[in-house]
C-alpha cells in the first residue's frame, strides 16, 4: 500500500473512531426533542409544559432566553432544603418566580431549574414539585 493511501486510510479510521466515541458518550444523538434538549428524568410526577399556567410558560420562555427577569430574586441559587428534588451539589439549582394574578408579592409559584436542563414547577412554595416535560 502506498504511503499517501495509508495516510488517507488512517485519517478516515481516526475520524470514524472519534465520531463513534462521541456518539457513545451522547454528544451526538437523537434530535427528536422539539426544543433540542432532552429533559433529564427524575422520580417526581410530571407536568407537560402546555399544562403550566400561562405565567409559568412565560417564565419558562424567560429562562430559556436568560432573562430579563422581573424579580431581583429570579436566578438565585435554590438550596433544595426540603430534599424533594434529586440531590445535587449546592448551586446546581436556580429558582424563578411564576407570577400569581391577584398577589401583591411574589406569590408561591416557582420554576426551579437545574444545570442539566431539568426544570420543576411548584405552586405551593416548595412543598411539592412536578418535573416539567418541555415541548409537550
């Protein structure tokens, strides 16, 4: 085998090995989720994005756009002191206000988002959570 042909073959094999490794690691994969992101799973009950209250869907849109947020506390670290969400390192979760019509303060509704794209809705100020199924 000639040297240029052997060199070309080695490059092709190298590219195939790299792409195979990326595919196995999950960096290349299923693009079937309409949002382009998969929702990581948890053992919590779920709520389709379409069933969130209108203010919750608006807050979710702001989170995706990285703001601007209407409340100073939006985007602060959520500590998960209640231990309801899957355990993660401190700083993994961020909380965002879902406005409640008729309330003159932030109200009880929040969306809590994780660094991996997992998002959770609470309507009772962290007493319970449902994992949001985005794009549904």
